[in-house]
């Protein structure tokens, strides 16, 4: 079974990247007591010749008030006592500033003899350190520019890493929600292809499943929840899991579909949401099957020596969720000794043919499958060829969810 390689990226946003410095210069927030006036911020120009604007705060309370959106960098004098004033934590003030301004570039200022403390400040989270006695306008201006760009780069890399982790987690989750066929002992071969219409997703509103019950009957189903969003994908998973549980509990046909309609009505986010469904139960000897259609396209039967043909759909019941108390007749069909049965959603037949408004339709799909059979394709190769040709006729990727499965016997 093939699925796309990426996952749905939907997760809470982390802090935004700091704004790029405006064309009219940088703004620096200086935090330090400097009671003796031993430290004076030199006049600075940025790379464009604009004067660097400077704000000063004597403590963290003033700094919080002055930390507006136009500030790009903070210069913290490590001589400033932190809010906790713990003797064992010489970087208490820095910790407080990093909590206060997690998206801002931070420079620390200290004495030459405190070089180890300055290096520890960088390890904790500051972008760089400067020595108070060696400071001049040119050095500070360059350090500010470097700190701002390094902070932006660090945050961008962090966002990229977190996005990749979320994508991997989503991919693992969505792959886990795709079904694993349970056909041991049936003698049937199974193949499936699945493509969600949502960009960068693994799971769409289409769903399918295949299981073999203890009496030897093979049950298969395929369905389509209207819509393409994550809510529809979640509802499709709920319906698939409910179908599997009800099938193992012994329900089939009209009783099964009626119960699934109740599940849909209780779980859907909107009363306008409905789902089409096709179920097939194949007798233990593999020669007969019962088919129920709930507003869904009829399966395609392929028998040795015959052209592929669609199964009858005149007893098609309504889609789930449309009519309270609806019924879904079960039609008996003869399969014979050697056959293939292809079940699909409308994403396979509603693609366009060329640049006009013509749709492929079921007849176009049957023609594609017939050409593939004539070329000797079977199973996985037949599904791959069919999906590839449908996409080619559409002129590119299909916008609707697509699911197609193939059962083979003999």
C-alpha cells in the first residue's frame, strides 16, 4: 500500500521570529544599575549609517515596561542583581531576561576577569558577551547586528526542527490509523492505493477496510465522507473502526449500515455531513458475494476471459446520514472461480479529461482498467497504472481524496 511521504502539519505555533531591523535603524534596550556611572553606552551607527536608538532600564521592572515590539536587542549588565538574589546563581538576572524576552537577541556585559561567567552566559542562552572595559561604539554596533541575526537564525532553526518533529509524529499517527487487512486463510490477494486530497496530509475523508470473520467470510468496504478536512478524516477513521467492530460482532447488510448511520449522526460535526459506502461480503468458497451500496459507485468486476464490467447499482440506497430510517438492500452476485473485484471512491472517476470540463466517469475508468488488463497488468501493477493514467488525464494531481482497493482470487 502506498501513502504520501509527509504528514499534516497542524500544531500550536511557537514564538514568532523577531522582526527584521527597520530601515531607519536598530533599537537597543540596556539593562543595568550602573550606580557609579562607570558604564556609558557609546554612540553607535548601524551598517546603513543610522544612529542606534538606546533605551535604558535600571532594573527588570523598568525593562519589562520598555520592551516594546521595536526593540531588536537587549544589552544586560551581569552586575545587575536578579529577582531571586541567590548567591549561588550568578546568572539569575540573565535567566529572568530570557524568560521575559524569549524571542529577542541578548548580549551580556561583564568585566574582563569574569570571562568564565560570560562564557557560561552564552551557554545559558545569550547570543554573545562583551567586556565592559573594552567596549566602544564600533564593537558594540557590530555585536548587536551579529546577535540579532544569530537569534533569528536560532529561532528559525528551532521552528524547522519542531516542524519536522511534528510532521514525523503526525505521519506515524496517520499511518497507524490506516487499516491493516485481516485476510489470513482466505486465499485472496489484496492491494490498495490511497491519496488524500488535502495538501501535506496522509489521511483524508476516504476510508476502507477488509477482514475475514471466523466463519470464513471475507468482508470488504470502502467509503467517502463528504469534505476534505481533518474533521472528515477523523470521522472516516471512526466509521472504519466501527465497521470492523460491527462486522466481527456478526452484523452485515442493512443492519450494519443502519448502525453505522447512527454512529455518523452522533459523531459528525454538522448535520449536513454524510458518507457514501460500499460493502461486500464474499462467501467462504469465494464464488459468491453480497453487495450493499449507500450512495456509492458500484464495484468493478473482472473475470477471466471477459471484459471488466460494473456491478449493478439499481438497488443503491442513500448515503449514510441523509435519510432517517433508510434501508440498504443487499444484492447477491456470482463471482465464479477466478475473479478480481475493484472498489473505489469517486476521487478516481471525477478527475477531468484534458483541459475541458469533461469528467473521466465510470466508463473512462473501465476503459483504463481494460487497457491495463490487455497489457497483462494485475494486482499492484494494475492499480498503479490506473491511478497514474487518471492523474495524467487530469493534467496533474487530483484534488479529491482517492482510495481504491483490489481483491483477487485465482
